C-alpha cells in the first residue's frame, strides 16, 4: 500500500480524534456545551487563512426558527421524541427530568437550547429508505428528512435535496471534518462535476472493526484442554461427512500471529505433513462418536502445531494467539454438536446460528461469516456487494463463481446439522434464544450487544461460562500475491454508513432562516461539542470533576468522557445494558452523524472487552488486515465508497435490474429474501442456477449484472478523477 497516503490518512484520523477528545486528563465542559460560531471555529491544520480574506457569512437565523424533522433511526422508538411504549405514563431519566410520550429526548432538547431553534418532530418511524419514500412526494411539509445515501443523492441530483457543498464555507466544523478525512468527502460526493453533497454522513464508529465471530469459549475449553484423552459417559454420533477440506492437505503454511501475552507477533506453522488435514482425517473415518471426534481434533492440534498450544488447545480458537481456519472450525463444530451431554447436559446443541433465525436482516450474517471463512470479498461491502480487485477494476461478488462455491461449502456444513435447526426452517416464529437457553455455540455479530449475556445480572450464564469474541479466521485471500495470501482479513470495517439526513429543498425554499438553521444543525453535529452530544447525550449524563471538567478515561489512545454513574445504572435498568438501545430509545443520541465508540466501550462487559481487546491488539500489530479508508497502491485493500455518484439516468437504468436492487434477490432487509442465505439452506434451488458457474452467469448476463457493473464503474472512474483534482 502507498505508505505516504496511508500515513496521511492515519494522521488525519488522529487529528479528528484529537479534536473530539483533547489530550489532557480533563475536558472543559463549557468548551463542549457552548454554541459553535463560525468566527470561533479553528482553521483546519496547515491552512492558515490569508489575513486579508473576508470571513464567510455566518449562518444566521431568527431565534426560535422551527425545523420540521422527519428524521430518526428505524422505528418509532428510535426517533427524536419519546415513544409511548418507552415513556409509558411518564419516565424520569438520569438527568432528573420526567419525560412523557411525544416529548423530545434529552439530546434534542439540548440541540434546541444550544442552537436556539424549535424542533417539530415529523418522523413516521420508518427505515431510512421507507421514511424518504413516505415524504418524497410531500417534501414541502418537512425541512430535514432521513434517507439512504443513494436515495438522497439520486433526489439531490433532481433538485429535491439541498446541495450542502454550496455552503461549506459557512460550516467550519463540517468543512474541517471533511478536510481532515478526505476519504469521507469522496464517499459522500454525489456529483463529480459540481462536488455536490446531498446528505450529512453517519458513522457508527469509524476506521474500526464492526462485526466479530463469537464463541462459547468455555465449551471449547471443556472439549480441548487438559492432559490425556477426552472422555465422556455419553455422546452423539457425528453426521455422515459432507463438507470437504478447504485448507491444504499437505505441506506447511506460516501465519503471523500475536503472541499469547499480546507483547508482539510470532510465526506459527500449520504443518499438514505432520498432522494432516483434520477434515480429511475425519471424513475418512466417517460417522464417529463425539468422544472419538474430540480426540482426533486434540491429536491434530498437537501434531500440526508441533505442541505450540500445549494442553490449552482451546487457544487455537479463543486465545490472543488464535490461528484457526474454516476446516478447524468445522471439525470443532462436529465435536460440539456431538457432545451436548458434556457441554450443556442435554441431548442437543446448535453449532452456528444467527441472532434472529427468522429475520433476514440477521440471517445474512451467516453468509458474511462465510466470506471470512473462505476468503471472499464483497460479502460485507459498504455498498451492495462491490469491491476493488488488485488491478483497480470494480467487482461484484454476486457475479463471481467463487462466491457461490463458498455458499456450497456453507450448505455442506448445514447438511451435517452444524447450523441451527431454526435457521434451516425459515418460517416466521422460528427464532430461538440460543444464548439465553444455553443451547447455542457460535454466531457472527456485534460484540457489545451479544456479550451482555455474560453480565451476572442477566441470569444467563453460570460461573465459568463465557461467550466471547474470538479472532477472525485464517483464509486464503486473493490480494494479488501469487497463489493468494493465507492471512486474517476482515471486510467488516466501519466507514460512512448507508443512511444520512438531507435538507428538503422545497421545505426551506424562500425561507433562509430554515435553511440556515438546518445547515447550522449539521455543522454543530460535527463540532467537538456536537460530537460529544450526539454520542453521549447532554452533560447531565456524563461524569464530571469538582471543577466541572469531564472525568475521562483512555480510549484508543485518547482521553474520552466517562458516563455518569446514574447513566450506567439507568442503562442496565431500562435497557439491560444494551448501549445502542439506551442511547437511541431514551437519550436520542447516536441517531445520525458521528458516533464515538467510547460510550459503547464503557458499557461492554469484562468478557466483551477481553475478546475485543484481543482483536484490537491484532489489528494494531497488523496480523488482521482490513480495507483502508484511503487510496492505496493495491486497490484490493481500498474500502468501496458508500455511495457512487451515478446520474439520474444511470440510476434509472440500475433500478430496472430488479433482481439486484434493494428489494430483489440479494436483500439484507427484514421480511425480504437473500439468494445467498437460501443457498446455504437449500443449495442450488433457484431455477437456472444448478451450479456456481450457472449462478454467476445468471446474475451477470440475465439479471443485468454486467450492465449494472459498467454503470457503477463509470461512476467510480468519474469519482476517482474528481478526487485527483482535490490533491
């Protein structure tokens, strides 16, 4: 990768975090709560304004200007105002104020106070796409509206949504943010001729890992650790083998791994000449009892890793020095499913599952995991299923034979009964509370929300039981190295989200007060004080010192505010420790703009922080690779922009490829379907898709895939040319 550009990006991100967090042990509360004014805003680093340059006109508006806000997150509970179900007959929050249904949440009360505006909540409680669709024919009734980035850009090009870029000189905080993070500007540029921006970007954290594999590590320890052979009074038989080896069956592979104590890295060798491939060995043995399966896996680990893991073989999967791959996981799943009597005292346990097995929005995490297991790019892309190949060309995972071959492997895993029975039965109502019922082993999801079950207050796990994030797997990634590169790579990397808030051109037409107030709101949200508010809520929810400064803690090398004790207690009382639900449903924060992960980190259980800490160390030491938020010499490592600036005519053409659109064959929305999920469950059940080649060909040549990719490529080429004009 281009070292200079990568370093520049890192420095830009450090500048941003420094703006947000400061560098001392105290943060001045007044600094973070004062209303921002353009005159007081700092110039971007390294860009001193000429002394003779006139200051841009300030965004002035009448006190009490009303903004009609059709903005929120995805439901009536997560809007600007308290929902009746949440507020009941009245609810007193940690700030000591009693709120009622329909009252603005604390964050938005503070926005009114700081900016001197009045907010009229018009939000209908829909997803971003549906909320925009509700208002698009009545935009004169709202001033700001939620939408997907693609819809806001499409309608912005039609003049329906205001071009924010025209006002950047009057938005010093937002402008400085974009200058410090040029890849963000690239991701939200809607027109490469004008540089138009039609929405304020939303970040659920930035430049950090998002989803992670999670395992019941106590189960792994029971099966694999200790001297001598594994024994059990009772076990089940493994299914007849279907899954075939993915990793080599002979030779050696060297993997760079973090040391067990996290102090640095070392090389670990997978010696298949010594230990063979565990799947090949198990398959040769056929259907075997669970005890035999466990002992085969133990012997394999000892021989293939030359005793590296000692008697703590579970570290292959769960340690800081974990080095597991897809074949080893399948072998472990066979052992787990065949030994429920030892693991949970029943006759049944589920191997892989999704958080909600009857919700397509969660079921798609199964094919995202498949991408990690088998080295497939595009399955967790920031836009559709797109990624850059090593030659800089744009690719669509839906048109690649290798993608369907990976789903074949997942279907083989399913045929062995290693994926939950309820995932395989897709009817509504088939979700099971696997974690709560001690009957599930592993899924792929968000660390903070899913490791909450470790907290004793949840009454889920007994002492010694642990559900924890584990290292991402080793796979062969085709990153341009000859034959591919056996390494850890995650495509689950935080960048600009696919939703944002836009300004209605018709709503603010002829009313400069409304326009300026809407622009000021966006600018404030990207100021240091605004970013604190949009993550933490008002200062009443934050812990302060006697002198009024924030109490801080070290987060990713920066001092960040601590939440108040009353806030922490309330989070557990009202949201069972789920930071995201608490922030969105009660505080009204994290609904859009730039969310810091610092608040969420404080609400993560000790177990949750342990697993996430392993992964964070591996990322810092370079043993987990990820997409870069910068232009790279090897385009394969670049993150795809969230939105590409296609013209209206191009978008109209793209929308005719209905199998590829948001409601088509590859949806990730609740209530919809996804062909990859279907293939995991039922194999090649789609008519005309009898094998991987036929499936890729169908998408490319009969569903408009090639034309779709051409239109996206044209937009990217224009965007890249525009980017070069900024440097």
